[in-house]
């Protein structure tokens, strides 16, 4: 080895020693004291905007609390899950094993959530679900370290059937993407609609995230039901609304849905969305000081209008900040942390909510109507609705 090479090697060793904490223990300790928070969200594809609004919401809530968690600085990590279920486990492992996150915040798509759930149950990492409504996550596969701040897929649609029948709409066609979110939304719709006296004349579906609606819209026109009810979300929902109107159905067959249909898409859908009726745990026009203040701050900070996804992200940030405050940043004190997370009341823009025993929000579901690019509140369709948590074997659930 030449002298020069030796010098370089030695200096590399010095740098290595420094970064390993041998020479600068103070700096390294400060870094390792940070809480490692990982986002696993869709940043591409039909749910991309949902991922962005969730992340913005989380950051806004934590910034409002001083930008720290229980007094500790935060180190952020990010993975684009592409709403691709086949990569769910691998993407979650990247955050847990490679990045060694203390908290995994994700995701939007129910199929991808099942991958996160497996990794969360195996590793014990704290998992906060800011959207995906997969029943199993807070039912049969519930876990002490998994908390949902959003909904179960059947929660909004359990409030959908009765107002439809009350309006005299007694024969409906159901249409959705065929995967867990659509199928479980259908469960809630079927239960509430048939109980109220309605009849489902046909169930229609197409694979996620397909948006070739034409043949199905032609079939709806020939079935000529009293109403159509559906689950769609994100970019695909905007296209469904536009195609429904373009097919001439808008003024003939009223369109109803799980409220995601009209979240974050009203600019893109324009007048085609007017009159759509939905049920959801949030509404833009909730006229409370809390919601008004939130909407103003979000729009000012991100130059984007908040929607239900932003609210769910915001509530995830609040829950995490409040839980970490309760344990003074000691995220390793799992028993105390989980107890604190279970016992929080979240002062959300949607209205105050608490956790069910299976770790899912107990919340009001609003009936809404689209008017001039706004989800206007018509009333409360279900008060303090809790998911059944069926099959959750966790102690206390
Ligand atoms: C889901 O896959 O669970 C899902 C996705 C988007 C939504 C709601 C639920 O808006």
C-alpha cells in the first residue's frame, strides 16, 4: 500500500469512528434520541393525492404542537406504496427493518394495509392507520400496537341505506371497485338498505384501479333503478362522476355513495358532482370553530383545500403527539403508551372522537349533499357510530 493510500485509509477510519460515535458521542446521542417516524403512503397512482393530504395533515398537527413528540426531535422516512398490495409486506419491512422506524404511519389501500398489519404484528412496531378501512385490522387481526384514526369500510355505508329509503329510493344498483374496500363498503350498505326496506337489484364491479366505466353505465341505464350507490375514491372517483353525468344518468337516477366519492375531487368533477348524496365522518362545511380554524390553517400552509384525508392525517398527528406527551417521549414504554393512545379524546375538525376497544374511532356520520363544489352537511346520519370489532381478541376488546 502506498503512503498516500494509507493516509486516505486512515482518514477514512477517523471519519468512520466519528460517525460511529467514538469521537463525537454528543452528536450521535442527539441523533439517536430522535423519534423515527415512517410514512408508507401512495404518492403515485389513483390515490396519490390522498397520500399527500394525509402526510400534510400529520405534519400540520405535529407542527402545531411545536414540531416535537414528547419533547423529542423527529426523523422522517417515506415510502411510496403505489397502492400495490403485492409489495405491501416488502415496503413495510423497508421502513421497519432498514430504517428502524419507531412508528409506521400508513396507509390508504386496504389490500396494502394487510401487508403492514402482518409486519406490525410480527415486529411489534407502533402502527397508525390514517385511512385504510380493512375490517380485519381492527377486528380479527386487531393488535395492541395498531391504532386506526379513520374508519372501517362499512362505517360510512351503515348510515347510507336509511336516508335513501326515506327519500323513496327503494330499488338500488350497487357499483364499486372489487377489492376489500368496495366489498366491505357493500356489507354496510346491504345491511342498512335492506333493513330500511330497500332492495338491491344488482351488484356491479370492476377491478381496482380500472376506470373503464362505460359498459357498466350502459347496464345501469337499462336496469333503470331508483338510485345508484357506490364506493370509489381519488382520481377514479372524479372520472366516475364525470362519466355518470356524460352518460346522461345524472338527472335521471340519483347517485349516492360512501362519502369518499366526493372527497378531494370536486374541482376536477365540476358541475357533474352537483346533487350527489353521501355519508361520511366529515364534511367541509361543518360550521364549528374547530373545523373553520383547521380549514383556514391547512389552506394557508399547503395552498390546497383540506378533505377527509387531510383530517385523518391531522388526527393521526394529534393522537401521536398526545400519546407521546403522556409518556414524556418514552416510546419504549409500550404499555403506558398504548394505554395513553387508547384513552385520548381527539379534538378533530370532524368533531371530538374516542377510540373503541378494538382501536377504531367512535364517531358521528354526516349526511351530505354536493352543492357548488362543497360537501354541505344535511344532518347527522348516525350518532357516535362504533365498528362492531367482531373477532377482536385483544385484552379489553
Ligand atoms: C381503502 O382501500 O381502504 C380505501 C381507499 C380509499 C378510500 C377509502 C378506503 O377513500
